[in-house]
């Protein structure tokens, strides 16, 4: 065999050997292929009615606010609404009102909805509480931006002996409703369109009596409380409390009323 042919054969063999070596190195260096893991959902689920978007307390529910969601069957309670038990629930609860605020993603509970408009306010009232409407003006109602569900202090402004004084009658009162309307200005801000005429407050029967009496001797104002104060060490978000002065009057069974600078007392029954 000619020498040139041998050189060519040796060259081809060398190239093949180098290629095999490179392939072997890459194979040895490559990480092993990860096995495919298939996760099988073994949790039995059922579809329950859930809240699709936030709804304020007393707000009206529409179809966009509700949806069916798969839920672990073992976590379903009697208060939840299942598609199996009530397939027409979304249509049934359209236009219902809410007793409490609804948060998107939570299961809708039966006792959080009021399915008829009649007696709505009474349905929102906790047991033992009363709703009382008082007159306030936009200038004395936090600029007209107090909303249902807010907590306020009720202030009384009156004239005594030629002097005008303002004092707190009751603190931490929940506003159930307020008679006001808004418009959006060119900058996108919410602006009160008209004066507030009435605010409906949640009070105990005794507190309602006192507020009704003091309303006749002066002008009431609402001071909006910060949400950060809910649950503080004094109030603990446990409802309205009379100021010390009016609490003493209630305990003694007598409310002091001043009309035109003349002091008089009335017995509370």
C-alpha cells in the first residue's frame, strides 16, 4: 500500500477517535435527565359559591360579584352554598344585600346575605341596638366624606351663657347610612354634591335617648375616627360609649338640658 494512502487512513482514524472522545466527554459531563413527575390531585372537590369581587356592607350583589369555585369537599361547611345543593344560587342571590363586607375569594355564607329589601336596616342592626337618624350638615360631617360603616364621635355644639361650647357626647359610633351624593371633578376626586341631611347611627336604646335629647338643644357634628383606632385598648371596637359626663347623667337617671341659658333636668325612664 502506498505511503500516501496510509497517511490518509491514519488521518481519518485520528479524526474519528477525537470525535468519539469529544462525544464521550460531553455525555459524561451532561447531568442525568430528570424524570418527569406527574402530580395527581387526589383531594375530592366540590364547587361552592364564592365572592368574585369586594362588596361593601349593605351593598347590592350582582352576577359579577359571585362565581363557582372548586373547593376541598372535606372543608365545606353547612353555611357554604354548593352547586350540587343550589345550582341556581347565583341567579337567586342577584340584587340581595350584604349584612357584612364581602372580600373577593372567600366562600359566600348564607347568613351574610339579605334576600329582600324590606326590613334591610333592621336586618343590619345587631341584637339590642337601635338605629337613630340625626341631622348634620356637610361642614360638620368630615367634609361630606363619612361613609356607611365608618366610626365617628358625636359632638354637640351649644350656647351657654353667651358662650359657644363644643363637647363630645358619645364615641365610637358606627354610621349605618348617610344621606349624601357625590360627583367626580375634573381631577378625578370625589366631591360632595349636596349637604348631608341625615346620618343614621347605631346606638343602644339608652344612648339613643340621650342623643335625641341633646339634639334639641344644639347642633350635632360627626368627627370621623381613624380605622387605626379600631381595637385600641380603650374601645376595642366594642361599640359606642357615652362620654364620662353623659354616662354619669345616665347612671343617675337624669339628663341635664340647657335651653337659652336656662338649665333644666329630665328624668330618663
